[in-house]
C-alpha cells in the first residue's frame, strides 16, 4: 500500500490547485521556489541518506512503492519537493492576507536560541539524530541574519511557522504511528509528542525556515 505516496499527494494537492488563484498568482514565484529547493533540499536529502545508512531511522517497506533513489524511497525524495511547495504557498497566502509588521526583535536576541541549541547538541552528542538536528537548527539563525535578516523580524514568517506546525502534526502522526518511518531509539533522546519524536519539531522548523530563507533571498535579489 503506497501510503507515503498518498501523503505526498495530500501535501501538495490543494496548494497546486490554488496556484493560479487570481489574488495570489503563486505560479509567478515558481522560479524562487525552485531556487530554494535546489539549495536546501539536497542538503537534507544528503543528511537523510547518511542517517538511513547509519541507522538513525528506516522506512517501512509495507507503506512505500519500493522504488528507491540514493537508497531512499522515491516518496522520501518527493517529500523534499512537495513540502516546500506547500509551505511557501502558505507563506505567500499569509503575506497576502496579513499586512507585514516589523517585530523589532534585537539581532542580539537570536544569540540565545543559538547558544541553547549548541549546548543541547553538546549534551546529546552521542545521539546522531539529536545532535545533528540541534546543530543544523542553530546554524539557521546566523544564516538568516547574514542572508536576509528582515525575515527574523517578520510577523508573516513567524505566523507562517506556527501555521505549518498544524499540517506537520497531522503528517508526522501518520508517518510515525503506522509507522511509515521508524526511529532508532539509541539515536534520539526519547521524548515523543503523541508518536512524534521531539527532534522532528526542530527538524521541521529548521527545514521549512531554510526553504523560506532562500526563497526570500532569491525573490528579493530577483
């Protein structure tokens, strides 16, 4: 049963159908979406390949087609295409319906999450998934401050991130409860929200944030 493929279709279906909506006209921003995916997704795919190889997680053959690329189910590769499309579509929708507002957060404030994440990475350095996700999330904040600092001050960005956690919870619940994806308990610190490892929340936050960062970076350069 191709459950993971159906999940990918579910993720992208509505944003794809609404891409020509006359107010949003999201199709006009496709090149910036593609640029963002070309930069960010290969990094996460490479991490995925390495993590699968070393046994951080695995994919249940009962819920995938069996077609693989780089030793990953093809559905997992599609995930890094469908999810950014939907998340960037949500971002543009929020941008259209909600007036932007500068939150006036001090740049130095973002040193706090970076320090906390680095400390957490050191504490859990013997757990591969936990260590990696804390490190890559920590790197996001200085990357944003360098490439497009306005995003961290953006009300639209933070509201978008809150909204994306709703589909994240639904999708990850199915992925982890069936389960489509199984985790090596030795490589996570064990806290789960329902069936979702706590690390996945940082994974989702960092990945979506990087997609939005490079989307904005290319869009404002273009």
